[in-house]
C-alpha cells in the first residue's frame, strides 16, 4: 500500500489463521429467501393494479421485484413476482416456502431490513402459509450494522502476536484472537537473505515502520485495517478451573486479577484493557505518551 495521508491511521495485525475455530454463517446473515418489499395488508394478487397505486410500504414497485404477501388469507400468502404491462402491474407466480424458513425484506419505509418467518406446517402442496414478524432479528431504527457487516464470506479468526501503529511495532504480552478478513499477506516473502532467515519486512507498507531490528517468522501473515474499523477480540485463558475460574472470582492474590476491586464473591471491574500496558514488548520505534512497564 502506497504512503498516503491516511497511512497514519492504519493498524497492521501480525499473526496466524486458526484452523480449529472458524466463523460460521448464521440464519440472520444468510436468510432462506430475500425479497424487496412486504405487503402486511390485504392486496390483490394475480390481478391488474394501476401503476398510480403501485406502492407497497411507501416504495414504488418495479418489474421483477419480489414481494412477500402476509396480509391475505393463508392460501394467498407467499412470495410473488411483480410484472408490469402497459399501465398496470400484477403480483403473480406465487412461491411458497417451508415451515420455519426466514425471509428478509430489504426495502420499505417501515419494514426495511426486517425478517419474517413462515410458521405453518408444509405438507405436500404447501397450501397455507402464515408469516410472523421477527422483531428480535430485524434491524432497529438507527442501527448501523458496523460490527455485523464484518461477517463477510472471507471473515476468519486469527491469533495475533503483534501489531504496528503510527510507525511503531508492538508485541502483545500474550497472543490474542481477532476477527480478520482473507488469508492476509506475507511480510517476509521476497525479503529473506539467501532464503535462509526471516527478516523484518523492508517495505513500510507491510511493516508499518521505517526501520526495524527484529525478525518475523516465515508463516506469519499481516492484515491491514483502519483504526476506526470494527472487529471482535477474544482473550483465551487455559489452565485448571481453580486458576481460570475460581481464582478470578474468589481469589484476592491471584495473578489473574490485577488491580481489580473484589467485594466478597462479587468481582467489579476485574478486567481492564487499554489503560496500562504491563510486560509489553515494544520494538523499533519511539514510544510517546504511553506508560509501559517491563518493556524491552
């Protein structure tokens, strides 16, 4: 990536993809069917309707649109396709879907980004259908989906060992799992003297730093993000239940609790992230304005 005014905002993550923990698609991200509009009141089906009246949920319909009809009798409910001839449009080619299937509606004044579920049993013939509004799955007013949008087809989980930001490379005190996208780039390919050793990448676009005196393993990958991007972080602890559970909630001198306020069996504010870096390793740059203890 070429140097730009936005480069100072970049966060480069260095790590390896996890093979035993993957991001699974959910029904919310992949509904059984997607339509453009939903008609929650009784509408005419298989009959010509004037173009002048051609709006559903405040949106104009167009040829090829799929419309979910929920306000008619169960035999008339279903998904219809809009056809337009001369000055008329028609809802026809009824499509029936199975019980419990989810339908997502993408447009509309009231029901944009809403989910509907077909609730009636579907024996041979699919004669009757009834759809209920799944409020808990549907988008709320003002929802920006900034985190949900990170769940794309290339979303993955990686164990991150370090990161670079504002010209400095930081090694994390312990590896941490982050949501990333794609396989990442290799920071060492084409930069190994004689192909014998791993070296810090000489390209600032891959390392985020101007110079470095450290080495990076050959199979480490790097992912590039803006500091304002949304992500998911997961801190993993392993050990005995006494260490990873009981000591955290009941232990006063446990190393798992640092600076926490413990009152009886209740732990308040036990985990503090970002306020102080303890035991972090900072390489290759000047640290300004940060409090670092135990740094190399």
